[in-house]
């Protein structure tokens, strides 16, 4: 907390910390995390990203990965029924009527032509 306050530049908030809390922080096992000059080794002890997450985040990422694998195996949407496909076809037909047809699954191509500028002679 103190290091984030110092990084922000709000030194007035640091005054509210007691001297005892500074001593407690310096004696803590994770004191190297607060200090830029630790006596430990210079090797990085990074853990894998999934080891640093809480269980809820891990479950969320696992479900996203599982859905991605199912989606790639199915070649599209997962667990859809015929009513969804029917509704999708109706909506695509409605959009094609409203916007003049064309391929709605690809991004439109824009063609800008260079304007013709006439040079005027100064008299």
C-alpha cells in the first residue's frame, strides 16, 4: 500500500502510517517485494498465471477454454437447436431487405475516388 501511494505521489497519505507498521513490513517475509534492493537472488520467481489466480478466475478461464475447444470441434456455435438457426435466417433475410442485400457476413469494401481538381490560372 505504501509503495503504491509513493508511486502516485501522495506523500501526505504516508504520514498516517505508524512507525510500527514500517517495522512490521520490513520484518515480513515478503519484505523483498516492497524493497527495490533486496539481498536475494536476481532470478525471477514468476509463477504460472493460473497459479496466481483465485479459484473463481481459474474456473472462468477453464470454461472459456472448454467452450473454445467445443466451438472449434463443432465448426461454429455450440449447442444450438433448429429454432435458433430458423430465427437467425429470418433476421438475416430482414437485414438484407432493409439494407439492399449483399453479403452480411463480410465487412463492406469502400472505394474512394480521388476528386478532380481543376487548376485555375491566376490573371
